[in-house]
């Protein structure tokens, strides 16, 4: 994933999640619902946004890598 200079709000992250939820593994949804109830650093919000961005268009290998990172982040917040 390329570097992005934009900072994404929690609302941006929620909207991105909602647009990609149908493509994500089922175990991500409850973890994400917990994630959005907490405050997070800007770096973490940006990372989650970019893990979700164009998830539906990613290759199977890319999705697996993103799933692993997303689950790691969501389980440790």
C-alpha cells in the first residue's frame, strides 16, 4: 500500500468499513464494532482505513495479508 498524506477521521474509517464489510471475514465485524468505541491515534486510524481501502478489489494474497494485519490491530486495541 502506498503512503497517504491524508488523515482519516473515525467517521471516514466507519464509512470505509461499511462499504467493505460484505467482503471481510465474519470475525472482523465484532472486533471492528469494539474498535470504533475507543479513541485511537491518527496513525492507527489511517492504517485501518488503508487496510480497508479497495479491499474488495485486492487479490486473494493481498486480502490474506490485510486480514492478518487487520486482525492483529483489532485484537490488540
